[in-house]
């Protein structure tokens, strides 16, 4: 039986072989943050998820994913991810503020909900 061809690019194969590792994912996270700034939330979300998958040790990746989900008004998922970040780093004030904003926005009527964590 012939082997299935690996269609991932070389960098993805290297990442996959090295994961999970505390030095991976930062480039994906930076790209995703740029994409959020451009309003490309769905593409950014995939990059944040990849960063978390590559480096589950970095709670900031989970916080950034939560903010991206919040911007898409996917509050239940956003709350799950920010809770995971806080489990890793309970004293992180930025994550605590993000959780407060997610909670606040999720209780607002849809026409008053903000897009992003700064609302």
C-alpha cells in the first residue's frame, strides 16, 4: 500500500515533530495578533489555535485566543480559553481583566456588545 503524501510544508512538519515545546508558537501568535488588527478574526483564530497546540505552556496564547473569540461574540468559548489561561497563571491581571470584559459583554444585549476586549 503506498504511503500517503504529507502535504504539510517543511516548517509545519518541523513544528509538529518538536511540539509541545515552550519556544514554539510565538511567530504564529504574532501573526494572529496582526490579523486581529486587520479584522481577520477567523484566520487569526486558526493561528492562535496553532500557537496553543504547539506551545500549551504559554498562557498568553490562550488569552489572545479568548480575545479573538470574544471579538466574534463567541463568549462561551472565549470564557473557556481565558479560564485555561488563568488556571496556568492565576495572578495574571491582564487575563483577569479579559475575563471581566468577556463576562460583562456576554450579559449585554447583542446590539450593545463590543468587538474586542477594550470595550
